[in-house]
C-alpha cells in the first residue's frame, strides 16, 4: 500500500472529503476568505516525506512596492505558527505548506495538519491585506 493510499484511509477515518489522484490527494475547502481553497497532499518519491500545500497567487499580482513588507510579515508568521511555512515556489507562486517526515501518521494527526494548513491560508489573507 502506498503512503498516499494510507493517508486517504486516514482522511476517510477523519471524515474529511478528498479526491485521490494518481500522485496526489486534492481537497476543496470553503473558508472565511476562500470559496474554493484547493489543498494538495503529496509525498516525496521515496515516500519519506508528506507535504500538505495550498497555492494562492502569482507573485506578479502583489504590487512590487508591497512585497518587502509582505515577505517580512510572512517570515514572522512562519515562527508564530508551529509547522506552517509560507513561501514562494520556483514559478513565483505564493504558497502555504506543512511538511513532515513522520509517515506513521494517525487520523487525528493528518486531520490536525490539514486543518492547521487551512487556518494558515486564512491567516495569509489577513497578512496580505495588512501588507498591501
């Protein structure tokens, strides 16, 4: 059984809705700020890491004069939220992620990770609005 199959079973146990693709699990969330927040769960090729991620917007959508303050505020938030990382990927897309090398997860742990990430996404919007 692949690690993604195991995670899918844990999500079933938690009652969280998802769609399992070949190489990822996709979840759709409605939050205070998002009508359709897409959250992906992926694993490293060797299945030693689990990544839970949500991508938001292209960096070009952030006014250049506001980027430094946004990045500073996101960096500070990285330390406030345990396990959450805000960043920019190689395609200049802003994202939030949680990653773990603990592949012996429980249903409660995966549910906590997913809910923490969804909460961090809403927090991103609050930080973004203060920065621009």
